[in-house]
């Protein structure tokens, strides 16, 4: 059962976290382009599509830690430090995504729909720049988790020894 769970976990990570990381990384650039030229529908559409990809795949991405925990339980590593650190980093990445990236994208998309910043002093271009930084942190956290998953202490594969 462990090989099956591990396979699903890895596939879920590739097919869900990968698109989130790429779409979220591309969003700030396309949002800035769309904000600079709102009369070009292709640029606005690109930002909208990237936001939708980020949002939809973030929801599906919940499968990654679910199958990761199931895999860890099946191979008896739930208490290992490398896994605990990975879980903490996963929660941090998910928090950044849910609390900052997705709402920030939504605000920029709202400004694109209206064609101007809102009356609350929201500056869409500045928000797009902040999203670039937040997405970089999000992606760095995932990169560290991937390294921990491959180079885990005590690996029976011999990797990391």
C-alpha cells in the first residue's frame, strides 16, 4: 500500500503544486501588463486565467498533504524530524497562499474588472509587485519541502548518506 500512496502523493504534488507555483509566479507580470494597458483584452484575460488556475489548483492541492500524511503513517515516519519540518513548511506555504497570494490576486483582478484602483487607496501595481515577492517565498518553501522529501535523513534508498 505504501508504494501506491507514495505514487499518488508525488503525482498530486506534481499536478497540483506545480501549476499553482507557475501560475502564481506568472500572475504579477501579467497583472502589471494588464494594468498598464487595460484596453488590451488578451493581457487582462491572461491575468484572469492565471488567477483561476492558482485558485482551482490550490483547492485540489489539499490532496498533497493528505496523501503525504497517509504515506508517512504507512511507512512509520510520522515522528521523524524531517517530516515534521516539512509539515510546518507546508502549512506556512499554504498560509501564504490562502492568506496573501489569493486575496491579493483577487484584489488585482477586481481592479482590472473595474479598470481603476478602488477608492480605498489600493494601488494594483504595488499589489502586483508584492505578489511577486510573496510568490517567491511560497515557491522557496515548496522547494525546501521537496529537498527534504528527497534528501531525508535515515533514507532507506541511500540518498543523503
